[in-house]
C-alpha cells in the first residue's frame, strides 16, 4: 500500500533514513564512552546502550530480511534503537545514579546528532526524537507530557504512513524487490513503445532462428507472433533487386557475429514496408555466442521520400520519361563499354514543331497534356528496342543500343514523325504539332556523348532548315551549315537594327470588278553579301532566337506608314504571329501604329492563323474584342491547313477567310477535290457575311475556277508578283484597274517526276529539283527570286543538256520554257528536242489543252 510522501523522493539528499543508522550507532557508543568517563555507567544501562548500538548497526540488514519487510515492522525496528537508548537514560536517572539534568544532557548527546543526520527526512527525524525522549519524560513523572508526546508521535506516525518502508533501505540494500520492480517498469515501457508501431524488438538464437519478435510487427506482416517464431530472421526481409544488397550485408553480420546499425531492409510481405534494423551479438556466461538481439525502426516514410527524390533526379515529373541526367548516364554507360561492339548506338533528338503556338494559344495545361500524349506515342513507337527521354521543354531523346542499321533507323524516324504529327484531342479542342528529328550514330559520328549530342543537334537543325516535319542524319558538312545559321542570326539582328529588311506588297484583286482593293505585306531581306534570303529561312531563325516580335512590330509600323500615302480605298494586310497575338500589349501596339501613320483603322487588316485563337479561355475572346474596338479588320489566314474548326468561326469576329494556295494549286486538274473544298469555304463565308481571298492563283484556269466558286478576292501571279514600296506606289498611280496576264494551261501533257538537275547561268552553277516535266517546259525548285526571262542551261541526270528560260518565279519555285522543246520517241518518252517540228507540236498541244478546258467548263456547268 502506498503512503503519502512528506519529502521529495527525487531529491538526492533525501536518501532513505537507514543510510545514516550506522553513523547513529557510532554516536551511541560515543555517548556511552563520555558518560563512563565522567560519572560511570551502571551495568544495566550499559546493556541497553550496547543493545541499542548493535540494533542500529544491524538495522539495514534486518529490514531487508524477507520476514521483516512488512511496513510496520520496518518502522518498529527503526524506532527500537532510540527507544532502548532513551530507556537506558531514564533508568539511569530513576536509580539515582545521575540527576535529571545529566539524563537530559546524556539523551541530548544522541538527539542532536540524529537531528542533523535526518535533517532532510522530516518524518524519520520526528519519529526518532519522539521515541528517544519519551522514556525520559515518563521518568520525570510528567504524565501529561508523556501523553502529549505519545499522542504527537502516534499522529506523526499515522501521517508518515505515506512513506514507504523502502525509504528505510539504502540503495545497495534494495535487493531483489527493487530489481523486480525495475524490470516490470522497463517491460511496460518497451510494450508501450512497441504499440506505437515506430519500432520493434527481436532476438535470435545462435543459428539465426527467431526466439522473440514484437507482436505488432508480426501483425504488420499479416502473421501471428507464434507463427513467425522458429523461422530465420532473414525470412522477414525481401530478397529482390532493390533490397538484395542489404540482405547480403545482414547475412554477413549474422555469420561474423558482428554488431550492425540502421541497416535498411524491406519487408518480404506487404507493399513497400522498410525498416532500419540494428542488432548486437549475445554471449552466455561462458563467453560462447548465443544469438543476436536488436531493434527495428520504421523507415517506410523516409524511404518513400528518398525514392521520390531519386525519381525526381532521374525521371521527368510531367511525362514519367527518363530525364536529361538519366539519358546522359545511359549514353555514357554504352560509350564506356569494354568491348567495341557494345559501344555502338544511335541517338535521335526529337523536337516538336509549332509546340509554342499550342502552348501560347491553348494554355500551359493543354501544353502539358499534349507533352504527355507525345511521350506515350514515342514509347509506343520505340517499344523496348530503345530508351525514350524528355530532355526539356518540347525536346525528346531516343537512344538505341547496338547497330540497328540506317534503314531501320530511317523507318523508325518516319514512324515517329507520322505518329507524333497526328492530331491530338485536348479536352474539347484538336491540336496538331509537327516534329523534326536529328540522328547521330556512334562511333561513326562521335565516340563521346558530347560529340554525339552536338552532331545530332546539327542534324536536327538541318531537318528544320529542310522544312521541318522530317529527319536528317548527321553529315560533316552540317558544321558549316551550323556556322552559317549562327552567322545568319547575327546578320538578322544587324538587319533589324540597320533597316536592311523591306516590305513587298502583293496586290489583292476583287474578282467582280478586277480592282485593286489592297495589298498583303510580305517581308523580304536582301543580304548585302548573300543576296536575297528566303523568307522561310530567316523567319524560322527569328522564331528560334526570339526575334519574331521585333520583326512583327517593325512590319506593322512600316506597313501603316506606307499605307498613309496610298488611296483611301486601299487596305494593307499584315501577318500576326501567334507570339504577337498572345502579347497583352498588342492592342496598344496596333493603336500606336495606326495613330502615328494617321490612317483609318479599317484600312489595316490583321491576318491571323488558326492556331492563335484555339485557347478557349476568356483571354482569346478579350483580345479579339480589343482589336475590333480599335476598328481594324481581321482575316483568317491559311484556312483549312491547321486546327480547322467551325466553332471558332461562329465566335470570332473575322471579316475575311483566306483560302490557302495548297487548295488552289491543282484544283483544275481532273479528279481533284480541291474545287469542291473551295466551293464549300466560299459558301460558308458568304453565309456568315465574310469575304474570301484565294491565294496563289497563277493561271487563268485557276482564276476562272475561283471566280466560278464565288471567291470575292484573288491574290497571285495571275495578276502581279509582290512589289516593293516604290513599285507598288507607281502601280497605284496607274489606276486601281488590274488585268490578269497569266497563261492558259495550253501546254503539253506533263510527266510527274522528281529529279535533281544542274543549272548554269553566266558561269555560275546551281542545284535544283525538276518536277512536272513536259515537252515545252518544267517546274524547277531550289532557286529563289529568279528574274523573268533569265536564261539557263539545264543538265538532266542522264547527261542531256537543254536551254531554258525562266517565265515566272514565286519564292523558290520557277516555271521554265525549253528552247527548243523536247521531242518524244515512238514509246512517247521525252528525248532531246530540235528546232524542227516545233510549230506542229505546239499546235497539237494547244488543241489538247483547249479541249480539256472545254471539258472542265462543261462539267462545272
């Protein structure tokens, strides 16, 4: 039974009273010696004093005895030496051997030391004083004093029942009871710790067989505790690849009988349970190894965080593909293989074309969704023959180990292009991106990862320069092309700063009146050293190097400035890039350009491609509304070639739809469906109150066709080529009337071919591609802005040479007329021509062409 404690048991000074009883025995003997020296002590007193001293000396051992461990007996034994000493003093006084004053002094000789010894143990001090003085008070004949002293002692004793009799024991004499209590308390603490699930305990015998295992960890593994006892401790842990090393280390320590600490182990059962396991060897009294004992701590959350951190370090968080770091490690591993045959590999750099437009117009969430779909398509195309990674933004990388061969790599690249270029569904929108691929092969194109990636990057730029949507293998000459590209970028920056760029204006004609209603502003660059640079080339560089907004702003201001000097009925159309359209400052830029030029806003027409407004959020609608509030006109450019959707035509406030030249070209050919497409677009535009402009009209037949299908405006070489500002101004001075001067399709039957040819002019040699070969001429691609009537000597692949004259040129495409025409052999194959028979052949060709034209008109009617 626990009793109230009257002093702090935690106070080190407040040790048990029995600690000082041996010192009390010494005090008793000292008092006896002093008394004997001065007055002599009677024999009966000596007996009591010696007995009291003996009991005091043996008191700790007596209290610790199992028979005397009872609380009341312990206190009685504590009081006995004081009672005997006090009784001896009282007998000494009663027998008349000493006066009362001497008895008091004699008793005080023990009372004072006991007060000092028990100064911090109030209950023991009071009990000792009462027991010591009580016999002397009785001997003095004071019954009342004895009564009060007795009652006070009883009250103090009853109040002292809160003090455990264990306070009467010294630490060294606590014995087995204190040890047992400590074990019980320790066991309770350990059980509580086990129940928290944060840690568990285990013990094995010398063979590693479990003798103890915490019950909670057994439950975590889905077993009862007794089911696991008797199994080897290694059976608790997984042996798969992710944890095999730790299991081997554990087996080593168990065999070597060496301690180990915080060894990460994964459970053999359960999903991703990890522990930090520690253990130490056990030895018996003879020093023989008897097993292991240890603890396990939950490591699951920390391990999960480590795995996540490791994944972030090695994998792309958006797509789940390997990231740049892991792809670099993979490539380094292959290139550092000990055998030459194992160091062969192919690296493909895959870059998305026009992804920025999708990201800017549809928004970043849609861009992220598209990247995830691209990643899935790449993995599906590559399968398990290679590794796919995302190295940043819209750039991906494919590594193929071994030597699959160029034919296989070419086929895989084409598969990737076809797959990635297919439309994507992004919620309620459809998006399309292109893809360009650069390829390098080790060891042919480099033996280090740095060299391979650099050369694959050069091949990628070559693919982009070739028009995108294609792949290119690395070739040594690409280094020169890369240097030229960097040089062209520097030159373009200088051209923007020094005003080397020009705007050319191609007339837009109303089909009903054949009047010039406006121009489309087209950017041109006449390089001071390299001559005319193809717009496709320098515009692409401007996009890649972040210069497109500067070019667009310059074009808008320049076009408005030139427009100010032309008749008020004439408009000018300026192309807007998706980057410009996404700029919130665009309305301010347009307003300033119009105000500075002093023109009516309705005379400025902004041409926008379909890709810029597919973001279905309020920003797109707000931009349209802001531009219309300014008063400018809006035209939808290249309709039908991108993300065509009728939904945005209903929502967007367009004034005009421009029909792409790809629908006009070939529309007059037999069985072509382009005419039906043109008719559908014009019907839709008319129903919605919009104008239409057919681009790229070159022949009178094409002009007749677009008129027939209701196009309100025409733009193309059939009326005029692009003119610089001065020529455009001069053209307007001649009046707004326009006259078609293109040729009828009165030409020989054409052979669809694709052949590389060599062209020579004034001692300079050029490479080109010849297409649509006929008796009288051909289409040649590869030469830019060739002046009309330029004469060439053309060498065919078989060595035949012929004279030719350029009759028209649009960008890098020109039509040439052979002089003399080619002749056909009996099998109707074209051979070298002669001057003779040219008139008959021409007349025959004219007759055939006229008949075909008549047939088309009859079908159209």
